[in-house]
């Protein structure tokens, strides 16, 4: 299934993508896409719904982030060896964990907002893992059973805030609209192998990133298991698993986003996003 949320920011309603590409409203079936709804039992119940009986949503309606109630937005840094190399950093001996403020989360086609003092706003296409069932101390062999599904994420990053302003990376990762998520939450049964998905990103139509999840250093199952050793993962938590090479920071000279540009990105089977780049006012 491809689950989604549609409507104005803060007032999104649950929805589902029909097999013919029609968006259907799930408001009469579930309250939102999150919590128990994305557990195995909740997803099984949704699979029994007659989609043809559900109201059709205007295709021009805004799509919101594909999951509600995210308590943690956890990111894995330097998780592609070739991206670590372009960043001038070594591949870490264990997954590098940092947090992105949940207030950064927005819809897949909501604009990238360049902060007022930013000079180095960058892009990062990433595979997002969405937890469906509460878990702690899970084994790598069992880890994927706790995943509700997958989505496209843009881990927008302000490199000067991240690396030149002292402290940790969070301040460069958490600005408003620095976390586009969606368009869909694609349930795990529709993703045969999360470690074999092509992914891409363009700026103004020019390809910047063209990679695959198969070059991850630490795969999805390892990352979920690893994180669960340190913290309980809850339904709706999002894990952004790192980016392949091709970010602006790694170019010679570096290239960063400017107002008026357009970013498009996608992952095989998970849909795509489009963002206008605008300046904060």
C-alpha cells in the first residue's frame, strides 16, 4: 500500500493511493496515518478496505508528510562510503547518529526555505524508514519486522550551520522545511529489498545525485537494530539512512542552493518530490 496525508499544513487527512493512481480519502476509516494504524494489525485492516468506495481527493490537493505523530527524526551520517569520501571524512566504525528537529518535517512538495543568514544550503536524497511497531533491543535478523514502510526524504542541510558554527550537526539540519517526507509511506511488503533501490536528485533539471541504497555502509536492518540498543523506537519515528554522493558540499567548487531554483528527487518505487527554493523573509 501507498499511504499518504493530504490537506493544509496542520490539518492533513489520511489517504491512500489507489492502484490506478487516484488518491482516496481514508478519513472515514482511520483518524490519521500513524500510531496503531501503521502497526502490522492496523495495516492488515487497511488492506481489507474497498478503495473504490472511498471518496476521491482532488489531485491538486497538497500532500503533507506521509506519517503523523513522529516523535523522533533520527539521521544516519556518512552512511555511503563514496559520500564520506566526497566530504573528506572517513567511513565511521559504527553508524553516526544525529537528530533532526521534528519541526523541520514538511510535505514532499513544500518549498525548501533558505534561512536568513544561510550561504550553504544543500540537498540530500535519502531513504527514510518509518517505524510501525514499538521496539527495543531487537536483533538485526528481526529488525525489519518492526518497520511499517519506506519513503523518500530530503535531508536538507545548511553546511555552515552544521560544521562551522560549533557544537553538533543538529543546528544545520533542523531549520524549517528541511525535512520533506513522502509522497507516500510505501508499506514494507511492497519493497522487496530496501538495499537495492535506485535514487536520484536534480537541481534545475541537472542531475546531481544518482545512486543506490546498495552502497550503504550500514543497511536498514542493521541501523534499526543498532538504534534500538540505545533508545526505544516508537510508531511514526523516522530514520533517514544517509545520502549517496553528489551533494553540493562535495563539488569543486562547492555549489549551494539559491532562491528561484527547483529541486526534484525520487527513489525507485517510492515516488518523487519537487521543491521550489525560496528565501526566508
